[in-house]
């Protein structure tokens, strides 16, 4: 799905839009082949960042590359399994060679799971731990090592409202997203004196291709009803749009938020208010 900001560049040929808050910043975005990651990439591109898109799905990466190419924007795309340390290290080495040293990292890649403590199996725990926790740690380690050499940088992690409140049947997922929040606080604390900021975004449900696929696979014939049910969970009566998360990501990765680190920012349609 092409973002609204990137579509504007395509339709209007607005090259001036490329000169903005992230001009020439080198940004690595994981899970960037679709959904929130792709929307963040589009927003960053609009503001002049030089972008490396990482995803485990080669097909979605190619589709994303074509979207950007149609706007005259060159991006680097790299197949990467964030759960594998060697795959992450190789991806960051390729970023070094093609774009330069990473200045912004968005840890967006993640997977979900439905289940409680009784029906969540050991292999479920291991799979979520590998992607949602180790994946964030591996990417952060590569980014921090480079940011220290440049006297600073920004890391943004994608957590969840599950980091803060209990969600029904999301035991393992909540465990991992709670860890993302605490990793965010730890990185911010350890490296603020070295000019590295780290925050996280905590969305409620966001309407992405993943959500559509989840509903299609698990509720055949009841897609419309289930979509409405999931939408109404948010007191505002709808899911967030990926671009709304991307707008906050842009702020938190730009110099406009230079005095903010170690915090979690809900994008929840009022869930945590009610």
C-alpha cells in the first residue's frame, strides 16, 4: 500500500517535498515491505531521508521498491530475518556500503500470536521471543555501535498498547511488547549522554494488510462483522491508519523531538483513556 505522502509526490511530482526534516539522514526500517513499516518509509522519504528497507518477505520488498521507484525515489531493499544475528549484521554492513552509517533505526518488524497462558506452547514463546525481542536487540546493537561513532542517532521501537495494559488472549505477544518498552527505556538510559535517543510507539489496532489477512484466514464468511468488532474496540470507533503511526514516527525521529527519550507514545484511539 503506497502511503498518502508518497502518492502526493508521485501525482504532483513535488520534488520540494523531498527536502525536509530528515534531509540526507540514513534510516533503516525493519518490516518495511508493507503496513506500518512501508508507511513510515514513505513519510521519511517525503522528508528527504535516505532509506534502507529490511523485510523477510522478498516479494513485498520488491513491491515497495517499485512504489518508491515510481516516485523517482531510490531506496535500498534487503531481505533480512531479524531473528538471525548474522542476517542482521549482514544487512547493516550492506547499508554501510550503499548508504553509509545508520543514523535512524525504526524497529518495526514483529509478529503476533493469539493465546493465553494455558494454550500458548513453548514453540510459540520461542518464535515470538526470537522475532519481537531478539530481533529488536540485534538491530539496536548494530545501530548503536554505529551511532556511537557518529556521536548520536535515533532509535524508534514499535511496541503496542499491550506493553501497558492487559489484552485478552495475547499472553505471549504482550510479554514481548512489554520487553520492547523496557528495552526502549534501557537503551535511552544507557546512551543519552552519547547523544542517542530511543523511544517507542504503542499502537492499538492498525488497519494493515496483516489485519485483513488475519480476519480472512480466521473468520471466513464473517470478515465484515469481525472487522467492525475489531474497529469498535477503539473508543473512537475505528482502527488507526498506518500513516497516523508514521506521522508520530517522523516527529520522534526528527530534531523536533530532540528533548524526548525513553518514552512510550500510545496511538490508541482512546483505549487507554477509557
